[in-house]
């Protein structure tokens, strides 16, 4: 059983090396109650701890510690959280030291164990580290407070992993022990008074590391550190804001490039890096359960969403690619581009000048290449793909609701309540509040900010957002002015330079200005985005949101509104405004009475919208991935380079994590924002660019691995948090899905050339063999050159008297010359009819699908019912057995008592 003297010696050694163990169960009643759980009250448990201690002490010494150690100096207690601070030489140094002292004393009173590393042992010689360990009693107490669900029995419900043709997906699968590191269990909310009910094999590994650091952070966020200005101050966030502590973070499990020692717990960080955070695993599924156990449900559900969105993009990408291939194969059969490129048709059509003064008349066949490229994206499949994407969006959102419901069941989030950290009052709010109000729920007085004090900041916030959105519009107008100016300059330059005659066929003024304008617009978008991020964060703080949840919701609204206008305004302009209000020769409309409004190519503006969308979408994705990969890498390298000044000292595990970049409370916010903006590109303008889902798919495959890599290798471990959904982003996705139906219908109707071709095909064509023959000539109106105002066209003599322009207007010899003719009204009526019919068809299919697809799959409903039934049964059986044992114990005691009394009576009689 073990020598008691040896056990006593072990206890004494433990107390000596820790220095602070006696504070574990310290109470305010009596100093003698410091006798901790190390006292031998139960021999088998003492022997077990004795053996564990000897085993660990073989590998650890007090001063010779492994640089990868995740334990206290005794090699037994695991580090759950780390605080760091630097001596402050300013006048507030004493105040900060007093705060730290009070805070750490109160942490010890809650049961947490602390161990401080002196700055002389740190690599930079300046930073103190406070290591925190949560012992078993603290974990079980706060697990009950937080309502953490823990396993009570292995589930008898088989996993729903079987899918048709799953054997074909073998190369995409992860090893079973990585995909499902633990069996499925029936779970119940943990309670310390029913510990026997739960499957506790090893106290040190019963709670996953994410639950441990979540419990510690819960204590840190509520621990008081003194009274200032008559108010009780508490919480680690306030101490971080005042620089009392410089950082607070959970510790990673170990190095990401090597596994843990055999005697230590499994290094989940290494497992994640090997099976998830490598680009070579881009084709593999993600280990969602392992991500959830390591980073918490909130980060886990983001990667589930990103993975599901990427899977659904595969189907959209395949259909989009098929539409693109159809356009490529049918390019030679396009009657429009054939007529434009024909020297006898397009070569004989003289077009009116595209700008005043410097632009000359031009022949239609000079846009031959542009017309062929335009057919790739503007063909019969465009309508089909627009309708398909409207249905795809509905299926994506409905199936995501099902995936989310399944996830809630698998991750025990069915009875989820909002995370307490999100509902906690922000320190900035408390600091600025001078009023207090009774909380109707807690019945306690808490800080209150009257509405009249907030209104000025709300007005300032609204005005700031409006101003910046107006600035975006102004920048877009500036880009339009640039395009108009460059167009005229480039057109005259190309005409005057004989050496450029060879490139005139493919580098036309329209294509050149479209490409350069799109690139300039993208640069402006990045610059505006950079500054607005800073301003929106500042203005949201000035609004003084009450809770972290309110802060995030307010910032989400501001950032999304701005990003929506910033990224999509130029696409909306090209799709719905460019070329729609240009007027006609002789009576053009002018921007600021100086620059003539932009015209579309004779084949329509769809190819320009495609160019704009491709440059902005691709540029944003490439820039975002490079920034996400390079920025933390360079920053961490520089921080380590500055820190490594004393190479002979131990570069410990907590110092290595301290030198990593901070993920931050808004880290996921920007990831979601990036994904939602991409979703807008894929849905809002997809009729103009069927390859958009393919580009998004390729980007997301890389994005998942880049995000995994930076989170696993370049960032400190975030504090685990719970979430049962993607929150407000789901409502934003629904709004964009509805808007996408309207935008794609308008793109097909007004930006594409599809409807005018169909009107000509069914109403005006006289050729039964080639119905679209003659469409190009029919879509161009005639203008008499003599009717041009003075000095608006070159004055050279010509052998033609008329020119053509894209519109449906009466000819010069008509009584109502240059007024819209009947074809214009036929085409307009057809466009409006198409929009109404397409929207109604798509919305009808959307509503039918939403009605037919249940939010929660039937098998998940049955599993939830089964688990609730089994949980109630297990709890009932447990309580019944406990009651029987108590009754049996009471009856045995009563029988013993009666027997003792009888023996006493017999003894008395015999004595007499």
C-alpha cells in the first residue's frame, strides 16, 4: 500500500516546489483549513497519486525543465492559462502592482493554483509570467455553474456517416481516430454531487482542454481586483485594457511539428497540424470534432460552415464550367459575332465616334475579338445558369440549416444558452456610466447609460457611415471620369501611332479603359477598406455598447454596409447604369457638363461587368490569402528576433506562445465578413460570370488550409467559446440570396443582349433558316452626320454621310426622327416581362424547396428524442439505486442499533 513516511515526504516535496499549493482550498474561516487534498485521507487514492508523482519526477526537475513543458515546475499540474506583465516605470506602477497582487490573491481564493516565473528567467529579461492551473475541485464546481455537458454512457445510436458510394470517397477521408477521436456518448449537465454517474476514467483528461481554459477564463473575467472610485472593479479584460497585464492566453498543447512525449497527454496541436493545417491535405475532409475539442465550438462551427459552403460550391462550379464550355464550343456558331467580324457586314458598318472632338468614326468589325469573348458569357446558357443559381442559393441555405441542426446534436448544443462572456458588461461601458439601474432579471443594481447620452454618438455613427459610403460613390465617379478621360486620350493616340496598328484589333480603347479602370477601382477599394476598418472600430467604441454581443452586432452592421457599397458599387454601376442614359448622337448626356457618358460595346455591357467582377473578386481573394499568410509570419519572426537576446536561457513554452500573434475577439468576425462578401460575388452577379463559383471554390480550398495553418502555427490559442450557429451572418446570407434573384434577372434583361435577340428571333426575323441573321444591323440605328453639332466630330471630308449607333430610334428621314421606335418598346416590354416571370419562377421554387426541406432532419429529431429518453432513464436509475443504497444503509444501521441495545440488556441481566 506504500510506506506512510514516504507518502508524507512526497507531500512535503510537492508543497515545497509549488510554493502555493496550500491555497487550493483556502477559505476565509480558519487558517488551519489550508490542509489541502494532499493530506492522506484515502489510501488507494494516495498511492495512485504517489505513483503518478514518481513517474513524472523522473522526467522533471525543479530547475531543469524541458522547453516544451506544459506543466508547473513539479511536472504534474498542467498549465491551463498564462498571464504576462512587464514592470511599469511610470507613476501608475504601484497602482498596477497593487491590482495584480489583489487579483492574484482573489484567484487563489477561488481555488486556482498560480506559479510565477521571474523576469530573470524570461528570454527578454523583462516579462513576468503567471501560470495558472485549475485543480479538479475548481473544474467540477464551475463545470456545474457553466452547465457543461459530459458523458454518462456510450451511445447505442450508430453514427450517421454512411453515404451512397462512400467507398469512392476513400482518398478524401481522414483516419477514423482523427475524424472521431472519441466515441459517441449520452451526455448530461455535469453536477459535482453526481460524479459517480459520469464516465470519469482519469481526472486529468476528463475535461477537454477547451473546457478547461473556458472555465479558467470565466473565473478570470469575474475575479475582483479592488475598489476604485467607490466601485468594485473586476475582470481580466479591464486589467488588459489598463496594461496591468500585457496578455492573457491559454497555452497550446505543445510544438506543432512534433508529438508529445509518451508520458504526457496527446499533443492535439500536432495532430491538427498533421491532418488539417497542411496545404498538401487540401483534398481531405476536416477533423471537425478535433477542432471543436481544441478551439471550442465557436471556431469549430466557422470551419464547418466554410467547409459546407465549399462543398456546395463544387456543384455550382461544375454547372458554371459547363455553361462556359458551352459558350466556348458555340462561339463559332454565334451569328452576332460572325456578322460583326465579317468584312462585308461589320467591315462596312461605320459607327459614330465614341467621344467628342478627338475620336474618329470607326468600323464595327474592330470589336470582333470583344464580340467573340462576350459570347462566352452572353449566350443561351446565361438564363439557365441565372435560374440555377437562384435555386442553388436556396438549397445551400436550407441544407446548411440541416447541417447546423445535426451539428447542434453532435456537439451537445441543443439546449444552448447564450454564452455568458458575450452578455457580460464591457469594462469601457462600466467606466463611462455614472447612472445605475435595477436589473429586472438579477435584481441587482448595474451600470446604466440613458438614451439621451447615447443619441449624439448614434448620430455621429450614422453620419460617419453615410459619409464613408458617399466617399465610396465619389471614388467610383472619379474612376468613371478617369475612364472617360483616358478613353479619349488613348483613342487619339492609337489613331496617330502607326506602330500600334497591329494591336488595335485586341487592345481597343474600350478594353484598355475597362481593364485599367477595374484595376484602379480595386486599389481604391483596398485603400478605403483599410481606413474604414480603423474608423468603424473607433466609432463603435464611442457608441459605448453595453455588452460584447451588442458591440459585435453594431460593428457587423457598419462593416457590412460599407463593404457592400465598397465592393459592389462599381459592379452595380456597370450592370445597371452604364450605357443606359447616354442619349444619342447630337444630343448626348454629359457628366458634369464636361465628359460624355460612357457607352457600352455594341455587344452590350456584359463583358465589361465580367471584367470588373473578375478583377475585383480575384484580386481580393489573392490579396486576402497572401496577407493572412505573410502578415502573422513576418510579425512573429520579428517579435521572436527582438525577444531572443539571451540565447543561453530557456525559451519556454509560454514564452513561445507569448511571441505569437493574437487572434483577438474579432478574428472570426473578419473571417465571416470575407466569406459573406465572396458569397455576394458568387450570387449577385453570377449571370455575367459563370466561372465565379469555380474561382470561389479554388480560393476556399486554399483558404481553409491557410486559416488552419495560421491558427495552429502563427496565433496564440484563442479562448474557447460556445456557439450554436453562425449568428447574424445567416440573416445577411438570406437577404443576399433574395437580392441575388432580382440582380441576376436584371442583368439578363438589361445588361445581357439575350432579350433583344429573342425579340428579333420571334417578332422581326424574316429568315426561317437562320433566324438571327441580320440582327446586328437591326439593332443599330442610323444618324445623319450633318446633324452633329459643330466641333463635336473631326472635320475631315468623308465618302459617307451617315453613321450607326446602338439604340432603337427612328432614322433621319422619319417624321419623328431620332425618337424611340416601336422596336424599343417591344424590347422594353419583353425585358420587364422576363424579369417578372423569372423572379416569380425562382421565388416559387425557393419557397417550395424551403417548405419541402425540414430545418431539422428526421433522423436528428429521432436521435434527440432517443438521447433525452436515455438520459432521463439513466438519471432515474442512478437516483433510484442511490435511494436504495441509502435505505439499505439506514435499515442496516437500525438493525445494528437494535442488536447493540439487546446485547446491552442481556449483559445487564447477566451482571445482575
